[in-house]
C-alpha cells in the first residue's frame, strides 16, 4: 500500500487571529486538535507540523507531536516542499492538512489519499464538495471549480463558474445550484506526489491567473500539470476569526 505523510503548515502571524495555532480555551492548543483529528485517518502513516516559529514547535512537542522548523513562505505548498526536505521520510504521497481546521473529518483525508492513488498520472489532487443550503455560490470567499470528463480540474475561481447563459447565471437555475450537477466548491485540502512536491513545484514561477485570483493551485494548472479532483463531504470550516474560534470552543465544550 502507498504510504502517505500529512504535513500541517502552521504560523503565528495570522492577520485576523494572531497566535491562532496556540489558542487553548478548550484546554488544548488549536494545533493539537488538528493533529489529533488527522491521526484518526486510516490512510495516513505519519503526521508532521511545519512551522516557522519555535514556539509552535515547543507546543507540538509538549503534546507528543512531531514538528519541523521551516523558513518563511508565501503559501502552504511552498512550506510543505521545504518541510519535506527536512524530514527523514520515504512516503510517496504528501497530504496538506490545513492547520486551522480542528474539526476536520478524517474520512475526508482518506478519500483524498484514495483518490490520488486511483489517478496514477496526476501529480496532485484536491477535493470538491456540494454547496450547503445556506451557502451562496456567488460569494467570492468560497472558491469554485470545474472539472473535465476525467474528473480533473479545469479551473478554479472566486467567481461563479460555470455561467449558465440561458438562465442568466445562478439565479435562474435553482435555489440549489449543485442540482444541475456542475456547481462545486473547493475545500482547501491537497495531496501531492513526492517527486512533484520536491522537484517540480518549487521550480514553477508565479502565473498571471494565480496572482489575479489569489489562488495558488492555478499555478499548477497554468504550467500544464494535472490536478485530480475527488468528490467528498466538505471539511468543517477553518478558524479565521475570533468569532469562529469562539463558536468552535462552544461546540467542543457541548460535545464533552
């Protein structure tokens, strides 16, 4: 069976929630919740936190986790690539688990690992999920994607894609645009093949669409590399604001 390593990028300098990985109103730092939930995935062989701050390294070591110190990076993929050079590991698949998703469903991680394993020619994979009833597909904060007939990514955008010309956009389709079978949102979870992450991605220059949409995965497509897309339930939302963290704490305490 192909071995999979999860690397969790984490940094202290979040703009909207400074010190996010170490917030601990639940009795555990946020990063510990992420590691513990990810460890429940059946398809992961190892989990390592990658960070540019020794304080996070120390916190991870205190709860028995594994961490590696990296330099500063413009995005999570770049941090993963450096982290992999610092880890003594021979895993063929590298999974990028977001460091601010303490409620991530381990089954979603397993689905991603199985999906990239099934598409042997794709150097990278990600997820697509259906929109919830209360989500607005036109919201630019929700990234959308379209796939080709093989199930690979054609494009990612903050705009609504595709555009239904006859219906004048989403308003004429239905209250649930996924009913048309073509509207999908993109949760930020990625899988990479080892060689691609180590030897290909670091050499890819930034691209116009990536910079326009502020979506790092577009760099991969613009340089002509395939991204397999696996349908799965959306992971629980990440923690970006004090209000979101407070809501997570409330859910955690209610479940105890």
